[in-house]
C-alpha cells in the first residue's frame, strides 16, 4: 500500500484521516490470522501503536481514573468527551491489521458519565480495504459497530464480533457513524466476509462523535483476537 495513495485518500475521506496515518506506519503486521497475543497496557507515555487519530471540534480524550475501570481493567481508562453534535474523537491502532476474521472475537468495555446529556455509548470502527491488496480509490470503507445504550455509571461489555455493522464507503465528507445511527443497513461479520472475501482491515478502534453532543464516556479492555489493550493513566 503506497503512502502517496493513502495521503490522497486522506484528502477525500477526512473522517478516516487518522486511521490511514496509523495504517501507513503499521502495515499488516501479523502473519497469524488472529494477530499478536497477550494484554498490552496503553498509557500516555506508552502508546503501543495506538494513536489519537481524528479529533474534530471540541472532541477530546484523556487517560484518567475519574470513571474508574472495569473488572480486571486496572485503575483507569480512556475518557472521551464530545460536548457538541459536530465534535468527534477517535482512538485507533494498526496493530490489528489483517483479515476480517480476526474480529470474530472482539469486544470492549464502556461506561457513560451519569452527567451526560445523551444515552449514546462509544462505538467501534474498523477501517477496511474492501478488495484487499493495494488501497485504491473507492475501496476505503468503514465498518461501524453501533452499541446499544446502557445504564449510566455502569461498565458494559460489548461483544463486537457477534454483533452487526454498517458498511460505509468513505467518499468525500461521509460520516460513517452518523449514517449508521441514521438507519443504514447492518450486516453480520460473516455477511461482510461472504460478500467481500478479500476485504482487509488496516486499523480499528473506538469512536465517539457526530451526533453524540453532551456525551462523556470511557472505554477500556479493547480486545481483538488474542490481544487485549488495557488503557491506564500511567
């Protein structure tokens, strides 16, 4: 995948700018179809290939213990804030690049601050080259897992691999989350892989924004295949 081609796509798919940058630095890293194993601690000083990718407006993120952590999640988590409807914040990694089958076993934990003005929760997104090989024009798609609301102040586990996804082609200023929340058709991972057998993931992670005004939430224990990422303040 050529860096120049990726940079061209960044210009036409702004919402995936950070995902593409991460993927350019970390092309398909693992030979094992289920990726690297073990638990990795991600902190402000040790990103372990995670990057704050595309933050828009007043969207922000912070490693903090303010909302606690889920069981076996250490002392803190990654807090995401989107005060306005057009604000957005993402946190993604290219460490999970590879076949979509890797995401059959994937999950994350999330909690919503009780003071939030919405019942939404952070979503999970997978940046995909729909045809595999070299990423060309019209091939950049985003798989969006849209979680169900959960009680405020309670850590909830979301089983991404057994859920459903919107499949959005990233052209111009398309916002995959907003389109999915607006009622786009959703597919199981098996349906996506059957329709697009050569599709390849090059980055994935959590997303909040584009219609989530007033939301403060935190995420932790992002798991893909055999690898779990534990977000900690330090």
